[in-house]
C-alpha cells in the first residue's frame, strides 16, 4: 500500500512540457539543466525533476516538474531565472523558435 504524503494546502507545482526535435536535444537539455540547478537551490523549492521520454516520431519529450512551498516562491524563482538568462544572453522564446520546440507550461495546485 502506498502511503500518501501530507502536503501543505499552499503547495504548488510548475509543470513544463516540451516536444524537442532530436537534433535540438543536447542544446535544450543543457539550458534546462542549468535552470533546474538554479531552481533547486532556491528557498521554497521542495523538489525538482527533469524527465525525458523518446517519442515514436523521433522527437524527445522533456518534462520539468518543480514543487514550491507557496506562490511567492514561484514569483521569486521567475525573477532569478530571468536574471540568469540575461547574464547568459539567452532569450527563451527565441531559443524555442530557433530549435523548433513546442512548449506547454503552467502552474498546478494539488487537489
């Protein structure tokens, strides 16, 4: 029997799903890994995961899931990620377009 973990009612999840052409995988995964390392170091981050699945079309499905203790932590994380991207000279929208990546990004709350 699985034991359900108790969660605070304010716990939030950021779930980003990407369909990545195989040729773009390494470049995209490098950026996702850098972002994931930053997020995992921030106060309020309870857990962070990067998941990968090969699709039949040859594309790669990459999903990132980050659990946050509250909405304010997510907002702080957005500012930190933007600052990191500016320092690195990365424009996330340009990168997605240039690499042909399709994204579905949203925040979720636990039921």
